[in-house]
C-alpha cells in the first residue's frame, strides 16, 4: 500500500509540476527529461498503482485511516496550492523551510506509526519508545533529503523557494546532515532493536560517507541513485545480518 501510494504521489507531483509549467522544460536534468519522454506510460502506471493502493486499504485496520487521510492531504498539497481557487496561494513546498519537514514527518509516520496502528502494537508500547522511534526515522529522512535541496539550489533560487542550503550554504548543509545522522545513530541506542543495532549503525555510516560527496555539481543520478538508495543500503545491512548472523 505504501509503495503504491508513493509511486502514485511521487510521479503525480512531477507530472503536475510539468503540466503547470512549474518546472522549466529548457533546463532539465536526465531524470526529468526521461519523465517528459514517458509521460503517458507514467500517467497510466501511476493511476494503476493508485488504484492498487486504494484496494490495499481494504485489508488494513480502520484506525489507520486516522493517519492515512492527513498523510494524503500532505502529499496532495505538497505541490498543489492550499487554496486552489486563489491564484496567489502557495503549496506546502513553497512555504519557507517547510517542504523537508513535511517529507520527514510523512515518512516517519509511514514507517513507524502506520504499521503499529495496523497491528495495534501501540497499545502495549511505551510512549517514549514510540516518540524516539518516530524522531529517529524523522532525523534519518531529514538528513538524506537535505542533499536534494542542494541539488535543487539553482531552481529554488529562481523560484524564490527558501531552503536550508540557501540559508546556510552547501558545506554547512552537508555538515548539518551528518550531525542529524549521528543523532539518529544515538537514538538507535535507546531503541529495542537487539542484534540489528550494528547493521543499522553500519548503514548509517555508509550513508554518511555518501552524503559527504554531495555538491550542487553532482550528476542527477548521484541523488536519484546513491542518496535515495541509501534506505535500500540500510535495509540490506539489516537483511544480511538477519540471513547470515
């Protein structure tokens, strides 16, 4: 369900921004050029995955909708103006420094709170553990999202979107991202992760090394591949530990 809705909203946002000419088509990277070339197939597949996501909601606990509905609202208004009929209305991503916080909150809820609600695991869970878990994931997602603001710094400057890299500079942003990851590691120490502690630490260290190579001149595939793929690296470390140790 989460995969399907992510596929639907991620591609839907890109297609919406292209059709609304929010993204300048004369200054595109390889990824967005590919999106334009495959608009029809992306639109069809996004609709299909959206329907699959809706179908999956039939098999989850009804309490999950208390989370899903607000999350859906955040995803929709991330690019669509909060007041669509008002021409001067801003979307969430256009509100200064908010877009990265929205992404962090959405993913921490999807990864931690949503599955707990579905299994009713939160009933017997200590409140502090839930809060630490949410904060740990939020910091990790926040940290790996910062490099994307570095990538978009020229576009954000043209569109007057205020971001952390524009405020403190690229180098300071990278340092800030590393501090967030280090704090995320510290929080893992207080969570009941058992034998997964060391694989999670290793995944964080690899992520920190990748982020250290971030700059605004990096190829777009560096961000779409290595940075965005860091979550897969984190999972792979845990999976290998689970299979062999």
